[in-house]
């Protein structure tokens, strides 16, 4: 899609490219969503972008992506152990160098504590997760147990604020951010689309949706409507069940020839 940009510099969001989030295993917390599974996703021009496949337990086992405009295709496969996703396999048919797999580890309470990413059989990255006493995900820690991303809920079920730990280094030439940075988000009161998986997975369920605020957005109970710092807005239209039917991404001071819009189609769970 050809874009007309008013500013000479696009907004580049580097914060919270930590794909992954956590949800309660009790599906009764979201009974309405769990009556409908996302079936297909289309773009603004009704081109098919993704199709979702589920097993007999209505768990997501594959998402097939296509992009007819840019001639791209890929898919995600999901393997399960003890009724939880144990591995995510990403295969990129257009750009094989981006193919990879992610191994998921859980603690005794069934909470995700680690995700390791492999390419060509080699470990290329990992993330370690920690939790508040009430079970909500608290953030990410490094191998020395230093918490470099912290989530704040402010007595809600949504991540209202995120702290990104600074390096404490006062010399810009040494690299890294010197001070802690805070990012605030806003939400609606509607229901989120349901994809047949725990939302904690290091996986963005919508195709070609980007990685802005992915960690906070997917871990939260409601739909994110605004990233206060970047000015990005997510605009929703809802169906009769109060589930998002379309999602439009509106970037601050950026104009596009066509709306950056995703159309979601659901199917009822039998």
C-alpha cells in the first residue's frame, strides 16, 4: 500500500517490541469471547490476510498469512503439551531467513516464565517473565534478575503504564538510554477478539499488525485505543456481540491513501 507521509520522518516505535503477554487459564473470565473464534482477517479492500485453524478443543493450531498486494506468505504452527502451547513455529515462504521457532516454558502454576527463540537450531534470544503476587504479569527480567520492563495496571485488568529501565549511564556516546522511561496507554470497555490461545504467548495474533506496544496491548483485558507517547490510535467498530469487527490504526501526523484497517470475521464455537 502506497502511503503519503506528511512528516519527513515516520514515527518509529522502539518501545515494547517484546511480543508476549499473559492471561488467566480460566476461560470463564471471558465467556462471550470464547463463544466466537476469529476465523479470517481481511484488509481494507477485503483481500484475505490470514486464516485461522483450530483443533477439536478449539485451540489455535495454525495461522496462514497471505499478502496479495506485496506477494508474501507465511504461517505459524502451534504445538501443545499439557494443554498449553509448548512451541510456535514460524515459516516465512517469501523470506526464509526470517523463519524461526519459539519454545515456551512454564512454572508449576502454569505461568509462562521463559520464551526461547531459535533459528536454524541455534538459540538467538530469550525472554524471562516475572509476576505480581496476584498472578498478573509484572514484566521482563534479564539473566541477572534485573527487571528492565515493568508493567503497572493501576487496579485495572489493563496495562496502564510501562516502565523501561534506563542504563544509568550519563555518557550518550556509551549508548543506551540514561533515564527510566514511562509509557501510558488508554483502552475501551469492549471485548477483545478470541484466537483460541492464552494471550500470554510471544505472538501477535493479527497479521501484519506491527509491534507497537505489543506487550501491553495483548496482555490487557480490553482493546488498546491509544499510545499516549507516540500518539498512535486504534479505532474500533464493533459487531452485535461487542467484539471488534474492524480495527483501524491511525498514526500521529501520518496520512495514508487508504485506511490501515483490518476486518475481522468470526465463527461460532459449536
